[in-house]
C-alpha cells in the first residue's frame, strides 16, 4: 500500500523523494514491514562498489519506503543477489561493514 500511495502522489506531480516522505508521515512505521522487498538489482550492478551500492539502494528505497529502516534494509539486502556474491564472496561482509553504525540498527 505504501508503494501504491507513493506512486499515486508521483503521478499527481509530487517529486519522488517528497512522495516517499509524505507517505511515511501519513503512516509512520508502516513501510518498515517491507524493507527487504526494496532490495533489487543493485547488488548485480554495483558488485564492485559497496559505497555506491549503499547510496543507490537507499535512495531508490526512499522513493516509496522513506522509513529509514526500509532504506537501510534495502542497502543491507542488495548484496544478497547471486551475481554479486558470485563475483565477490566477501561482498555482503563489505557492505554490512560500511553500513556499520549509520543504520538505525547495528550491522552484525
């Protein structure tokens, strides 16, 4: 529902990040339930650049899931892609290390 609402706002002329912020304000915490669903193909594209993967995945997630647990959850979930791990077996560890204390939880 959060994605549908954000996309409706975008369709009505709101900027993407503004739409995500508004939806999060309307229903604080609701988007956090879908943090893992934001993770998509960034791990394949940025398998060699953890910093860029974190930046792109958090920005992408913020459009429809502005709750910071979602944005950081997307960054943590991105490296799970099989292509990323196949190209760099340490990629997940590298990303989680870089996330460190920046996220609203402590990466293990």
